[in-house]
C-alpha cells in the first residue's frame, strides 16, 4: 500500500510538523538553526513563486482575452458579465480592506519588523494621479518583464491580446503558441505548488521558532478576518444581487449553490469545480448558453475571494513589516488586487502567487509572504468557495438581464 498522500494532506502534515519543530527549537533556544538552514529552503520556494509570476500573468491574461474570441457575437452578455465581475471584485477589495483595517486598527495584527528585520522601508512618495497613470504604460516591454512591473505587464497583455484578436486568422500561429505556452506554465505552476509542503514546513518552523507561539494566534486572526470578509461579501453582494436581479431568495440561492461551494472548498480549484457549478447554475435557472459562457470565463477571471484574500494579506503583511499603508497605497491595492485576481488561474494556490504582484506594486518586501505560506490552504478553501459562488450568481443575473432584453425586443 503506497498510496501517495494528496497535497492538502501533505500540507497539513507539513504545517503540523513545522509548528512542532519550530516550538522545539524555540524552547530549546536554537532558533538560529532554523534561520541558517530551514529558512533558506523556504526562500527557494518563494523565489520560485516570484520567478513564475510574470509569465503566469502575461500568458493567462492573453489566453483569457483570446478565449473571449466571440466577444462580439456574445455581445451584450459579454459586456454585462465583465461589468458584473469588475464591480463585484472592486467591492470585494473594499470589503477586504475595511475588515483588514479594522483588525489592524484594534491591534489584532502584529508588528514583527523588529524580530524579522529586513524592513528598512521608506514609503515611496505618492507621485500624483496622472503620474501614476502614466507609469502604468510601459516604454520598454522587456524592462517591464525585467522589473516585474505587474501593472505594466497587464497593460502589455491587454494590448497584445487585443491585437491578436484584431489580426484574426493571420494570428493563428500566435494563438496556438500562447495556448501551448500557457499549458507549459500551468504545468510549471503545478510543480511549484506541489513543493508547497516543503515551503510550508521550513517557513513554519522558522517563523514559530523565531516568534514563539504568539504568531500562531496572529495567523488564526488573519484567517478569521478573511473569512468574515468572505461571508459578508457572499451575503451582501451575491445573494443580494441574485435576489434583486434574479428574484431568488438568499436561502434558495445558497441551497442551490451549495454543492459547488462544498466542492470548491475541498478542491480549492475553480477550474476543477466548473462541471459542478455548471450543473448547479442550470438547476437554479441559468440559461444553458449563458452558463456555458459565464462560468468558464468566471472560473478564469472572476475571483472575488482571491481579491479579498490579497487585500487582507497585504494589510497583514504590511503590518508585520511595520509598514502603515497610505490612502494612495490602499487605492493601489484595490486596483492591483482587482487586476491580480483577474490574472489568477482557477487552480489551487494561484492566488498566493499573484499576491506577490500586489505586494510588489506597493513596494512591500515579497519575502514576507513566507509568513502566511503555511496557512495559504486555509485561505484558499474559503476564497475558492467564494469565487465559484460569484460565478453562479453572475450567470443567474445575466440570464435575467438577457431574458428581459429579449422580452422587450418582442
Ligand atoms: N484557488 C483559487 C481558485 O481556483 C485561486 C486562488 O488561489 O486564489 O479559484
């Protein structure tokens, strides 16, 4: 009997082992051992996450745009879908930031900058709105990749994706190339995510050995914060929009979506949940054509749970690094987390990879992701569940909007 343990189980074991080893090292007074030998291994994992973020964003966004190929044909349904996705994601970011700031404000997020060091940080001066907008547009594509300037990478993806669509048949080779290259990157991402247990074990041991048992309480609090925001968003935005636009009671909505929500919670992959969410949405009254368009697109670009997680994690990590985010930086977080969640693939752990982009955009040391790597799975379960619920709510609303329009035309 040599059945391989599933990744969640491996991560769970790694987490427990890391905490145990960390506590032993803490009480035995040998925390330097973890800093000298375990943390560097975790650093390798974080470096790999950082290394993959540019190709993932570039290819997944271009691939997403190409898959909207029949945007014109789908016409108004496409625009409504994207509008629903963007509005709800921006609201999600605000809810995430509000909860995170409340938690930080009442002192529930720690400041670990003294213990962890490396937080020499001077907040960049806010250059003003116009200068910030100008800076989003790259003057040299390679430099954007080189500096991992994610906003610029997204702009590049939008332009290239749009141009590929505009070039029509002549761009077939490039389309095939993007599709094929994206598959390669997905494989690589899968491989890096499969190393998560090693990253989890080493970082957890290092963090616990250096912080003592206190950090465990802080992590529980940041997870609680994210889940509160997930729940508020599901109730306030999804069930309310299903009620307002599709006339469905919140109870009927959550009951209908439950199967997909549970599946997403355990698999932590929107993409893997697609067949289940399609079945749920159709049973709840979404039109077949619309569900077939909205749900796959949603599983690729609509990630409100991920956006909330990225906002909460950013405020938490900034707090640990001893950084107070300015109002301008918060706006930047809303913008980048909205875009980052769009660029997040619907697979397990992808949101954490994209978190690096949000942190980089506001100059927070990406290495601090190490603080929450260990518990990412716990965040991921809730965020994927929320992501899938949003796709289902959208398919119901768009069905209603389109049927009203069709009725008006008659
Ligand atoms: N696991 C999430 C999903 O598939 C993406 C993420 O990691 O945030 O929806």
